[in-house]
């Protein structure tokens, strides 16, 4: 155990979550393909497959965070002095709300047409740029 490390701190933080979301992603994508072949329905096939893709994105993010934590742990074990982590907690922000509105409008636009899809994508892009800008300024 390294200095400053709690006895209850696991070595791999997201191992179980990565495995769970990876299995969920594979199950949903395969289920979507099988559903599409058997039923011939496009809407259910696309929805099952997209939910599987989103689960895969979560699995990839958690795997990336796990690798980042292991890299930080190795780097901190090489240092002799114990440093506190500089944890960044974001301030109250309107960007997550705007992103939700942009995503909802974009998804509605997929069903209802270009007149709703284009503004939804623009709102979504604006919120992403704003949120990234706020995160980089951290203040």
C-alpha cells in the first residue's frame, strides 16, 4: 500500500463497470441485429442498436478513466512525496440543460424532419462548445 492510500481503495476502480457496460453493449447490439432480421422493423432495430452503441460509449469512457487512474497511481508511486489530487468540481452551469434541449430537439428532428433537426443540432453544438469553454476556463 502506498503512502496516503486508503486500505479500502481498489487497484482498479472501474473494472466491474467496464465489464458490465461492455456486456450490455454487445447484448443490445446483437439483440438489435437479431430483432431486425426476424421482425423486419426498422425503428426497433435502430433503437436497440443505438442503445447498445451508447452503452459501448459509456464502457469506453469508463475504461479510459480506469487507465488514467492506473497511470496516475503509477506516477504517484514513483514520487516520494504525497500530493493531494486537484479535484475540479464544476460551477453551476446552464450548459447541461442546453445540451439536453439540443439532444431532445435533435432526436425529435430525426422523426419530424429537417426543420426541427437542424436547430436541434445547432443548439447541441453551441452547448458543447460553451461547456468545453467553461471547463477550460474553470472559473
